[in-house]
C-alpha cells in the first residue's frame, strides 16, 4: 500500500504538470499523511537539511567553471587541438567531436553544457564539410553523455550525497568507463563513416598540431589538475570545484584574454540559476528519501526483487532495464534522486559493490538523456544544429545502441569497472 501511495502521488503530480521538485514534495506530504505523522515543521526542517551538505557545494562551482571555460576560450582550444590531432582521418571531425567531448567532460561535468559547447563549435564545421548533419548531431549528443560518468560529474556528486558514498571514489571509478564510452563511439563512428563514405579531412600537419598544443596547453592541463589533485589527496571534490573556477577564471582573463571582467557577473548569475534548480530538486528529493526510509519502502522493494537476489548479474540486468524504462520518462537528476534511496539497500543486501553500482547507475541515467520522449541532450543538439528533433533521433540510434551494449557488457563483467577503479584509488 505504501509503494502505491508513493507512486500515485509522484506520478499523479507529474501528470498534473507539476515541476519534478514540487512533485517530490507532494509525494513527501502524501507519505506523511499516509503514515499519520504530517508535520510542516519536520517537512521544512528536512527541506533545509537536504541542501545543508558540504559536498553539494561542488555543484555551483563546477557549473561556474563550465561557464567560465566556455566564455574564456578554453572549450574552443580543446576542439582545435582535437582537430589538429585526428581531423585528417576519414570522418575526422567525428573523432574530433568524440575527443573534444571527453576532454570537456573532464572539466565541467554537465552533459547539457558540454554538448551545447561542442555542438556550437563543430556542427557548422561538419555541415560545411558535407557531413550528414543528423548523424553528426547524434554523435555529438552521444558524446555529451560521457560528462555525467567521468569526473567531475555533477550527477555523481548528487548520487554520492544521496547514497552517502565517497564522491572521490566514485569520481575515480568513472574514469575508465568514460574512456570506454568514447572508444565505443569511435568504433561506431568508424563503421558509419565507412558505410556513408565520409570524405577524409585535410592532410595531417605536425606544425598545426604543435601550434594548437602550444595555444591550448592551459586548457588541456585543467583535467589533470582536477583528477590528479583528488587522486593524491591534495583537495576534496568540493575544493577541486573551487580550483577549477579559479583556474578557468585566471586562464580566461590573463592567459587567453577572451574573458572580460564585465562578463563575470552575468556568468555567475547563469551558474547560480542553474545551480539553484539542481539544489531545490535535491532538497525536495531528500525529503522524499527520508520518508521513503521511514515508510520502509526499501525493504518492500527488496522483497519484490528477492527472486533475483542470489544472482548479482541477473539482479543488475533487472535494475538496469528498470532504470532504462524510467529514463525514457524522467530526466537524469530526478531519476537519480528518486531511485537511489530505494535501490541502495537492495544493492548492499545483494553484496554488490556500491561504487561499481553508482557508476553503472549514472551511466544508465546518462543514456536516458538520449532516449525520447524526454531526451534532454537530443533537444539541446537539435536546437544548436537548427535541425528537426526527429532527424536527430534517427541519427543517434547507432551511438545509443553502442552505449547501451557497453553498459550491459559492464553488467556481465563488473571487473571492467572495479579493477581499473582500484588502480586510481
């Protein structure tokens, strides 16, 4: 009965057109009434305590770092380096897009922001070079979902807070899967470029590469600073976010001189607006998470999944399929916040490594950014490319399939994540 109240309240609120955050609050109120302990003071207290969390401070800082990086010219220089490095091969701009998405993802951690930045730079170039624009748009969209998996991923920060896991360990465990996602895209693009007879790029020029590396070295160093600092315990993920902001600010103002002082208030305002949306969503979700625990919904979910508990791989398959289905209707962050408090007790009881599950869970939710009808990243790319969403959906299918198959490969062989994660710890 409790699960029915939870689902009816949540889905009913969403069906009425309520924003996700308010739907979660309505769900919390419904659970409190059902349990007979409705108290506005408890509701308000949990709402405030939901965001009174030190690791969550990383979210606004990484958001601001991404804005400063784009305005300061760091993103453009990363694309220039990637083009000089791999732009000469057949379908070279596709590999440029994948490499640029991977590098940019390791700086800002936001799928939407990274996709918009790379698409704005590369879609016009790919259109002028005669590429199939829907296919190119689909590739960039699929490359954009690497951002939630690799550090400094904002969804991983939120998941770590909700699941009470080490964000540093989650960050480091996401490095190898993120690289594998890029390689899966590169292989799929190679097949597409060969089938569609995409023309090769301009000849390789070592001098052009050297100039691009010299000009972009400050942008390329930043991912190493962030990841290396966390790996060697120099700073926490929250402190890494502050370092990223200061680095991007100084590089944009004094090294590349493309960032102007008058732009900074506007960039801070944009980052603050985006961060406030995420923070309020987290606060509302943690109210529901507290009530989910009080209502003992995790034990009821465990009972439902009991037939699969003895087989970890089968249990992971069932959970991943469940998340795929939910991801077609919900955006990444709400799915993470709603399902984390329900699934984590199941995972722990089944003896599955919670860090491994965290990476898989975020990867699965990231794939949901490519699945219609929601498909946030698809909408972003379609807007930037000025093309129909239906065409972008057709163009993304080979890459969506590749990422999904890779995810299920990780289900079959968890060692592909757990072993490399042990190298970085």
